């Protein structure tokens, strides 16, 4: 079912890949290529659980974050069984959620200039009153 010839690329839908998310059939996606890592689970240096967590989905970001060696990248090519169907690729390319919040410029101006200026004036007045008492 998953054999790939030299002439034609075998395409898999995201729905089909998601079904292979258990230890008896472990598929994942890296850079739109589909990998069958079932036989590699026990050999994976990072442990079987790492692969099983990503099974049935896109593991590209996690794969790159780990910083795999050139040898690991070459070895991974032996597990390619096809590619993600082009119609399903946009489903993976959704922008990542960010935890960074933006501050509008008027708020920034207020907190960067007005509050410190008022604080400086208040400190100056308090100093002047303190010195006037002596």
C-alpha cells in the first residue's frame, strides 16, 4: 500500500496519515514528506515516546528544534513512503500561535514619557519642600 516507485510519488491525505498514530503503524510528516517510522521506534536515540507523540501529524517543527545531525537526516530518507497530498499542505501551513502581545504606540508613549515626567516633578517638589524646611 505504501510502496513508492522511482517514477511516481505516492501521495497521502492528511486524514489517512492521522490514522497511523499508534505503535503498530507510526507515520509522521516532515517537510511535506510522509515517513513510516514503525520499524525505527525502538532504535530512535531520543526514545520511542518522542516519535509516538508526533505520530499521525506534522513533526517538522519539533524535528528542526532538536537539531538532528546530518547522519540522522540522511538516515531519515530511508523511511520516506510518499508525500503529503498538495491539497492538504495548506492545512499544515497555518501561522503558529504567538504569545507576544503588541502594545499600541499611544500606550507606549504614555508609559515611557508622561508617567516618568510626573514622577520626576513630584520628586523635585518633595525635595524642594524638604530643603525649604531646613
